[in-house]
């Protein structure tokens, strides 16, 4: 999809006939979202630039993110997006800063930057240019990321309530304590919910890192002072986002430790019950095994009260051991 925009009186307007070379040359922002090879060739021919990526994007290789030529600056960043099923996806976005135009290229997603375009309205003045559009896009990326952080924060608050039950009623807590199976199912759901939240935070960290590198790259170039001032604001916003991500990551890790701790407590309770049952049943089993021996000469075999004596001995030994366990607090 090829769309072009221009600024008129501080308003961002979409140009009609996006494949028209004359209109493309007058545009101040061209957005290529999942564009076809023909659409890319049209833009390359109209602007005399190269819209192909620097090379295959390597997350930890800075040289694969940026390139400089007399005609253009090429920068690649990772934008975190959430699809309809809340599946986090890192969208690779290439920014090309030519002489009087900004070109953005996003592949692998049918939406691209379209969700941010409407939010850019009202962000420009009469003298705004392509650099102001780039700064506006950076601002929209910050707002978009803040919304994702808010969602993760609400999800972690909900998970925190499920794990520790400190907001639940006393009756609710008693029901969970009385039903280990129900508590286990709840903790399983918590673990299932923590996974996606943690994935979002990890990918958000990679996104923030990519745009921090973009800022560092732009500072090395000959950029207008007004644009550099806006980069300072963007950098401060990214720093705040990184701090919030670190805090939420710590919260997610704490919740995971809490879930593991509760699972360990439940397992200990089950093992305690099984151990106590085994210990309490040991005396009657011992008595039964003794009187179950097949020896010819056993004093109690011909005794009239031998059977009730054995049962009584089992009962007394069991009760005595149970009371001993209770007194010791085991």
C-alpha cells in the first residue's frame, strides 16, 4: 500500500493519486505499508532514492540499522504492536530522510503506521516540514507505547490480586484454602497470563533500544537545532518508558516467584497429609502383620478374645500416635 501526505496550513492531508510521480515529488511524507515491488520502484524513480533496507536486520549489529548517503539517511527501528488477539509483534519500520521528504517503510503487517497517522493531526504548524513529521511520528510512538504499558500494568494488577488474594473476601479465601484443586487451577491461569505480559515487556525493551540507537544516529548527523530539541524530548520519553518497563518486569518476576511459592506450599501441604496418613496407619499395619503370620504356635490363636484384643491394640496405637503428632504440631 502506497500513501503520500503533505502539510497545508499545519494540517496533514493525504494526496490523491499516490502513484502519480508529480504528486509524490510534492509530498512531504510517503508511507509504504506492505508495499508491492512496483510501488517501491515508483517511489525510487520519483525521489531518486533507494527504499531497500540497509541489509538483513540484525538485532545486535548496529551497522545493520543505519546507512548514510548523499541522497538519504536510512534508519531502521522496531515498533511494538498488539494484534487483535493481543499477540505482541515487533514491526520493522525503516525511516528514510531525503532532502524534503520522509519515507516510512513497514513490511510484514497490513496496518503499519496507519494507526498513528490520524493521531498526528493537529501536531503541526504552518512552517512544519518533513522533519516535523518525523518528530510527530516519534511522539505518536511514545503515546502508542504508553498505551501498551498501561494495558500490561492493568493485567499485572489483576494477576497480583489473583495470586495474593488480599482484596478477596474472607469467605473467598477460605474456599480457596479448603479446595487445593481450585487453587491449583487458579495458579495455572495466572502462569498462563504472566507469559504474554512478560513477552510484551521483553519485546518492548527491544523496541525502546532500537529507537535509542536511532536517536544516537541522528545526533551524529547535521540536523536542524529545532529538530534536535524535539529529539531531546523523545529521548526523555524513551527513558521514562524504559524505567516503567523495568518496574513492570520486576513486578512480573515477583509475581512469578509468588506463584511458584504458593505452588510449593500446596505441594508441601499435600505431602504433609500423605506423610501423616502413612505414619498414623503404621501401628495398625504392624499389628495386623504380626497376627497375620502363619506360625503354628502363637499364644493368641486359641484365645477367645484374641480378635477384639488385636483390634483394640490397633485403635489404641493409632489414637496415641495421632495425639502425639498433634501435640508436637506436625
